């Protein structure tokens, strides 16, 4: 019995562990006060760009499940609610590597947190990271775009430029066509969160089989012990 328990314990220890949710893509803000409000529905509608989305290219080196994202904005002092986020995920298989095949979309995804990263001492714009929720989205290794639109009544919400030297894209018709860059910026400040190496999260069939055999052996041993009667 002791040997059987040791056998199953070994299997449990050797089984793949669940990966923790972490940052799978992070294009930091330039932190220079550079940004534009045209991805903001209130700002865009005033400029007749109601279907405007800003997008950022990202790459995954392994199978990944996305669970949320973050976008860095310059906002007027005191703004603590930027509304919600419309988002779309595309494969980077369009013309000249632009967004092509639409893979998933979400409407009015809730902002789960708004963290102030820095405060403008002159009282112009604070820098904040707005995190939003996404349903579990499974993606294989490869290149993609995340497209974003802030649904808000606030005019002074400016999407920050990102540190990456490229990868930005923009649409004014809801994703039917794209141009490179976002309002003259080469990239936008976007982060993505999720589980990496998804294939390692679920044990291989062989591991499941060994574990089932082990538990079966324990069950059989316990039944034999339970039905044995000893006379003193």
C-alpha cells in the first residue's frame, strides 16, 4: 500500500502545474505626454470618426489564453471613470501585415481597475492604466493585433503612445480597412494578460492513464483490506 501511495504521489508531482496569469505582452507608455483622443468615442464622434479604433500588433511565442488587457491613457485631473472598452483581436494576415481575419470581439468590456501611474504637477494630464476584462481567448503562437475603442462620455481621454518602434495601426470604419500608425504614432501603450504555454496546463493522455491506474490500485487495495476478517 505504501509503495502504491508513493507511486501516485510521484505522478502528482510530475504532472504539469497550472500556469499563473501574467503579462504576456507589454508595450509601455512613452511617458512623454504624447497621445491622441481619436480612439475615444466622444472625441472621435466630434471629428466624424465614430468607427475609429487604435490597434497594436503583438506576438505570442507559445499557445496562450488571453484573459484581459490594459491601456495607458492621459486623462484630465480627477477623471476616475473612462467608461468601458470595445475591443477586437485580428490575425496579422491582412495586406502588408495589417489586421486581417477577425478572431474575436467584445463590446463594452468593463474596466476592472484604473491605476494612476503619475500625476501632472501642473494640473494638465494624469497618466493612468485602465485594465479591462476579456473572456478566455485561446490563441496559438503567432502575430496578432489588439484593436481598442474607449466608450466614454469624457472628452479628455488620450491614448498614450507606446515605446515600441512599430506595430501601431488605425481604422476609421470599424475595421474594414486599416492604415499603419495611430495619429502619427508608431505604436500605442497596450498590455495583455493571460496564461502562457497552455499545452502544459492539461496533462498528457499518458499522464492521465498512469494516474487513473494508480488510483485504481489504491481502490482495489482498500477493498481487500475492508473485506478481510481476522480471528484472534
